[in-house]
């Protein structure tokens, strides 16, 4: 691979971190502004999730019309304008609207990335490596976003902090556009451009679930997402309220969770992929369940820290392997229609988990953790059993739009 291509990939990955970092940093800044009202913060989080769900139906025609290489920079531009607008409006309604828009564009962003990645390699091993690295970079943005939002808010204030964030996101747009053009230049010339499907792309959830092996691979993931979406809420009550540990202990546990999310995909995914992507993802789901169960049964801080690292690592592995599986399982001609449907399923599951977390009584958090841990372990074990032979062949995409 030529040096210019390597530099382009590095700069794209750096820019991709803004895809997750933007949402998290903006949400934290908005939440700090609305911190006096718990209901307002909840509405803010719900708006982001609802926006992400809405992106599913609108993503296919956008990706078909513009292609992921143009869609990604356009999303950065739009997000920078939205954040700048929210900083100037400085009102609750504007924060809710921008949060929903950021959720929508964020989900569209990752749909575009998952459509784009398979068009740049004909080697299944390279596809896996790029996907794992992308997932780690994505999780890095999720981990650093809240810190960036807090720093900008405390150092520059609400207005200037959001404006600085808008400038950072704006700079990612031309960088990503140039890097995609460089990668297109180095793409194998022997691969011909595909014949464009004249039929308008549509949101294709039904056909996605009918694809061979997809539903039995995706089901354990979605059930795991629903069950574990409440983890962050339960974790703070488990550590601070039930066990009476310090804020530093909670911060250490969350830090190890983030470290696991970042290093899990690039460090351990290769080991789990030996079982196959779908089976390995289910195996990781089982480990998430064991980590949660471990967390619910101990009051020793170093064990809690180890458990959260296990949960974070397994979560990152599961996401990376499932992304690889979907890129291989979905026909290249249908990725524009079906990849957004996959992202839609994940976002809907997160939203359902968010709603479910609000129904758990504060007096039952320890018991809830145990139930979630046991259920997730069972789901992961069953998923591993039914997916051992579920190994789709990687169909090479003949070029990209």
C-alpha cells in the first residue's frame, strides 16, 4: 500500500472519531446547560435516540443519490451548522431539536461508513482488520466525547464551547472528502464500476431479516443491546448507593469500561473470530453477561474494575464482529438498502433498553443486574450454538459509487 494511501486511511480514521465524539460532546454540553432539570436531560437523551431511529428510512435514498464518500463530509458540515445554531439559540427547544438531528445524522454517518468499507478491499482479512480498527476509533470518540464536552463547557463556557466544537467538526468535512478521493485513486483499476440499480433504494428491513443466516446472528445482538442498555444507569447506583463506594471508584470502573471498548475490537476480536463472526459475537455476548453477573455479586473494587473491563472489551468485540458479519452477509447491491436497516435495529434496541431502564425501581438495581447478567449469558450461549456454522462468504463489491 502506497504511503499516500496509508496517510489517507489514517486521516479518515481520525476524522471518523468525530462521528461519535460530536454526538457525545454536544449531548454533554447540552446536559450541563440543562442540569437543573432531570426531566429535561432525559428528554434530551430520548430525542437523540429517536432521531437515530428516524435515520433508518431516510438513509437508503441519500446513500444511493450521493454515495457514502459524499454523504460523510456532508454530515460533518451539517452537524457543525447545527451545533453552531444551537449555541446561538441557547434555548431548551433548540437543544432538543439539535439533539434529534445529531442522532439522525450520526446514525446515517455510520450507515454510510458500513456501506463504504467493503468497497475498498477484496480481501476478507483486510475487511476484518479495517472494521475492527474502525470500531475502536468509533468507541474512542464515545469515550472521549463526554470529557471534551465537559472541558469545552468549563473552559470556554456554553456558547464558546459549542462554537469551538462546531469548528472542529467543520474541519473534519474537507479532510474526509480529500482522503476519500485519495483512496479512490488507489483503488484497484481492474474493478469495474457497478451498474447502478435504477430502482429507487428503499428501507429494506424485511429482506434483511430474510437474508440467509442474518436473523439468527442478529437476534442475540439485539437482545443483548436491549438488556445491557440500562447498564450505565444501574452501575452508578450499584457502586455509589448499594455499595457506598466513592466517586473515584465509580470513575475508575467507567474508565476501565471505556478502555475495554477501545482496545477490545483491535486486540481480542481475532481470537473470537476463529469461531466465525456470528458465533464469536454471541460468545462475546455471553462474556458480557458473565461480567454483569460478576459485577452484581461482589463488593470488592478491584473485582468490579476487572468486571467492567471484561464487559467493555466483550461489547467492543461483539460490535466489531457483527459489523464484519453484516458486510459479508449482505449482497453488495443491497447494502445501501439493508445496512441502514441493520443500524435501525440497533438504535431501536438501544431506545427500548433506555425505556426499560426507567421502569426499574431503585430498590431493585442489584437484583436487576443479576437477572440481566444471567439472561445475557444464556442468550450468548444459545447464540453461539446456533451460529457456529453461520459463516457467509464475502462477496467483493465491484467498485463504489
